[in-house]
């Protein structure tokens, strides 16, 4: 058993590094620069995610960024799970990809807030769980019109959804997926601390509202 522990840890370490490097690809920056729309970090909030890319006036770039940011987390998780055959490996790669998006080494560890990558990860990890998270976002967004609050609600409730006794839907989710849901939710709340402050002050802009 001890002889196997070293290679296993090395494998998981390589999985984490690969996931991080994939997750750290700043698609928002790459796409806006390639399209001649400038550096998204100098626009609006300075965030590299799809919401801020939309402020360039290019909906196509924003949609592409959304898909690619969600996809990189999903791809990291699915590849690791397929190659190694365990949810532990998938969760490790997915969590590392999430960290890479939030703290990309190429951008001085200043990345996005992780919402798109979160949804991609959860859908890939356990699709019923991902659909519940997406439904939560949609319901909150239509009801209250706050994108950030919708994301926070989805992130907070996803670990609880993972515990639902619904075997026909693959729930409760395996323990590594539950840990991944908790890990990403905590980081989403940390990355949204400014939004939380504005929500508490009633100063957070609603979806579709024009900036003064």
C-alpha cells in the first residue's frame, strides 16, 4: 500500500497542475484582444469574465467567453475522471481549474469570479445537480433581477442539492462532488465580497439596468 501511495499522490498532483493550467487560460482577455476590442481588464469592472466582456459591446465575444469559461472547468473534470476512473480525480482537476480561473498565473493571479466555470463544473460532475443550480440562478434572476445574488444563491444551495435523497437522479452526489460544490461555493462568496457589500447597501445594479 505504501508503494502505491507515492505514485497515486504524484498522479493527483499532475492532475491538479493540468487542471489549473487549463482553468487559467484567460479567454476573455484573449478574445477581446484578438477581436480588436481592447483589453477587457481596462473596461468596466476590469473582470475577465463574460459579463464584463459584454461591456465591450460585443455580444458574440461575451457568449464565446461564457461558453469557453464554462467549458474549461468541465473539460478538466471530464478528462481526469475518464483517464483515472474516479470522482476524486475529476473533482481534483475541476477544483484546480476553478482556482486557475480565479487566480491565473498569467495575469498576476487576478482572474474572474468563477460563475460560468462553476456551472460548467457542476454540470459535468453531476448533470442533475447542475440543472438544479442553473434553475436556481434563473428563478432568482427573473424574480429579483440581480445577477450576483442569483449566482450566490445557486452556489450556496448547490451543496444542499447534492445531499438530496434522489437515487434515480444520481443524488445524493458522491462525496468528492459534494466537496467540490462546497469548495467552489466558498470561493464564489469570497470573490463576490464587493457585490455582497453593494447588495447590502442597495447599490448593486440590476440586470438590464443602465450604468449611470
